[in-house]
C-alpha cells in the first residue's frame, strides 16, 4: 500500500498553537520537507479558506499557493489536494495552474477535484452555493474543460456552465496523458458515475463497514459506461492516533492542547486508532478489500520532528507492517 498525509495548513486548526504567521509558514516548510525525507508517498492539502469544524479568526493557507510551494520544498513525494473545489476557480484557470505546478514539481502532481460542500464558506467568500445537482453538473463540465486544456494545442468548449474559446494552456503537464485525477466521495447516483467516467483514483471517505457495498455501486457505473473497473485505483482517508496506554493517549492530547479542539471530537473522527497492533489490523482490513492507498490526517502534524508525533509513530511502528 501507499501512504500519504495532509501537511500542516491550518484548516483543521493544526496551526492554531503557532502564534506568528511567519512561524506558521516555517512550520509548513519544515514539516513538509521532513515528511518528504521520511519517505511518505504523497503529501496533501485541503482546498478551504477558513477553519473547520469551528470558524475562527485563524490562519488557513490557500491550497494552490501551497501546491506551488510544495513543488519546491519537496523532492520525491507526490503532491495533491483533498479536493480542489471547482466552484472556487474557473476550470480553465485551474487547468493552467495545475499544468504549471506539474512542471515545477517534475511531474509529481495529483489533481483532486470535487463539487464543494462547505456552504458557510461559499457564503462567506461570495460564491453561489447552488443545488447539489448543479454543483455536480458543473464538476462534470469542469473535468471536460480541464482535460481539453491539458491535451489540445488550443482548447474550445461550449457547455451549459463553462465556455472557452481557443484557450492555450502552456506549458502542458509533464505527466502523460495528464496528471492523475482523484475524485473523492460516495454519492451513489451521480458522484460515483463521475468516478467511473473520469477518475484515475477514487478516494473513499466513509466507514470501512460500507466500503464493499459502495464499491459494488461503482462497479455498476463502470459497467454502464464501459469502463474497466480495474483501471481505477481505490484509496481511502483516515485520521490516525496510535498509543499503547492511557498515559500515551493523554500525552497526545497534551501535544494538541493549544489548538483548543475538543478531545471527544478528535477521537470520534479518528478511525485508525489504538495500539500499533490495532492500527495495523485496521489498515490490513483496507488492504484485503482492495484499497491500495490511505491518506492520513494527523491532528498533531505541526509537531512533527521530535520522534513523538503521530506521523513519526505511524511511520516507525505501524506502516512497515501493512
């Protein structure tokens, strides 16, 4: 299996304990470089503008600014977003940015795309949230636009929601035919059909107990559109907390105390948790189900480097045994 992690960014309040904006950014740089050197397969960012689950007056670094920076900060790990909201940027512009980042990174970019869900953020930044159906229709057209921009010398497209006329996207991405497209989610009727039609990688973000049933739905969509299901990589997301006893768990929560994130909320939203043996068992269950990649979020990611952070514990005590 391959393993990735979200880097410090601030959206999940992971930088709240760092006071100065320059120190926050230095933390992003230091940790991202360290994760790359430690051998993580991929490094990721969220595409959001203000914090979650509570909206606070607190820093959140912008996703594609971070993509550009990670292209230079790192040398070997793939880089990507969970996931780029196509409503926040015109798809022609997004395709242009992504192509440039792929070149800058030496062909290491993953492009994660989604229709958007955070209504409060849409309203705060002046975006029209629209209906679910309209957002998904725009996602479909955005994918058409982006693929055209990456493959044609001058791309034109006429849709209901987007229009481009002889748009030039140079440089083209280094990866051929294009950077891998990741689509995350589990909406059975429309979202999974888009996965069947467009995705190179599907990222599942739900409980493991519902994974097999959701995969069967995706297989049905693949049959309907004539897509070979085996062409699509299956991946999942998870939080991670590894501890051997209550004292180690208490130490973990002391490490993130400055973020002021409720303990029960962190624990509830972390699916991969427990002793090293329990975490290994959980990840091996994913492996048995055909999932070949997990992307983690670690609430203490900003503390990476002292040997006691969760990404270091997982890399040392859990992942080698999966």
